[in-house]
């Protein structure tokens, strides 16, 4: 991202925080500054955009289930001979559309596979104004290991990067273990 755009984004965020701070101060002064507002938890909360890695779950396979560090990632096939891992990606603070990129790195060889870059932001399913999911997201596993090498138990690093057209961006990394149990 160009330096000028980063600077504008940070300045804009700072101005929003400053405005909210002044609003909270004014509100506190007007209400007598009592502890009632603090106890009610009415102070505004500003958080940075974030992204989380999960796997699909639930009755319909469209629920977000967080991936614990070192958790199992099941390799599956859908009848055309290719193998994939299904992910659920939670995007916090991006709105209902974001560019989401996922890569898996074989921790034994350093070989990486990833989702193809998209030219348009992907539509997310939102639960509220902040939390939206991309479920399912397929990552092709072709090439993660040499032919004939057992992928069951292979340790991988999962890296997720999300950004939107407004310049908000977040990244996360975790480790997982591939399983061929469902093949």
C-alpha cells in the first residue's frame, strides 16, 4: 500500500478515535460523570480489523469452527480427482466484502500452495455489523507434497491475509496437521 494511503488511513482512524473520545468526555460531563455510564458498559469500543482461521462445521457445514493451533485439516476430494482443504475464514471489521487470501506451507519442505488472487472482493456472510464469515473456502492441495509422499500427519503453516477496498488489512498465521482420513 502506498505510504500516502497508509498515512490517510491512520489519520482518519486517529480522527475517529479523537472524535469518539471527545464525545465520551462530553457525554460524561453532561451526565454528571457518574459511574452509571461505566457500569452500563456504554463507552464506545474501537478495535482494529482482524481475521481468524477456522474450518466449516455445523449441520449445514457453513458454521465457523475455530482452528486450534496444531488442529486437524482434512484433505477431501470432490470427485474430479483434485484434493482440497475446506476453510472457514472469519473477518472482523471489514464490512460484508473482503479480499481473502490463504496459503499453506509444508513445514518439512517449504513448498507453498495458495488460493488464487481475486479481482473482486468476496461476499461475506455477516452475523452483525462487525463479524462476517467466508465459508467454505477451498484451498487446492495439489503440490503440497511430492507424489507418493504420505500427506497424513504433515505439518503445515496456514497464513491468512484479508483486506478491503477501504485499505483495512489484517493477517494471521497458525499451524495445522493434514489428515487423509476423509479421502
